[in-house]
C-alpha cells in the first residue's frame, strides 16, 4: 500500500501541473525483481482511486517485465527462470548482469 500511496502522490502532483482534474488510466511497468505483485497493486489502486484526482472508473494497466540477463562470457541474453541462480544456461558462467526486471515506473497516465 505504501508503494501505491507514493505513486498517488506523484500522480496528484503531475495532474495538478497539467491541469488534469480526473485521472482515467495509469500505465505502469513492473519488473519481476521488484517483488511488487500485480494483484496487490491492483487491489491498492482500487482503494486509492476512490479519492480525487482519480475517476472512480480509473484503470490501472500493468506491464509485467520478466527478469532477463546477459552473459559477459558468451554474450547470451536469456530470461531468468523461477529461482534459477544467475548463471548462464549456455556456458554456466556466473559473470552475468541483469538487463531487465528491476523496472518500477509510471509510464503514463490519462485524464481530463
């Protein structure tokens, strides 16, 4: 809920700057490594959207981003599966870096 409250504060500020009185849609990107669960975010949004500047019918769209990594040894880009250690599935190297999955952002919002 704290995450959603922070997001609401940011949206309230941006809506005021842009003279938007009613937010109708919010689009977020959420990476798997953030441990922010889409269902929990949707629930929290359903609570906060009852207050201005949100429309009671406002929608929250979440783009889920899987964890991806890059192997520095063999240059393979791969999706990290479940609880898999960060090892390259091709060469078993541990010299990998995360290239996706840490995202947590508001991409845009719509309103009137």
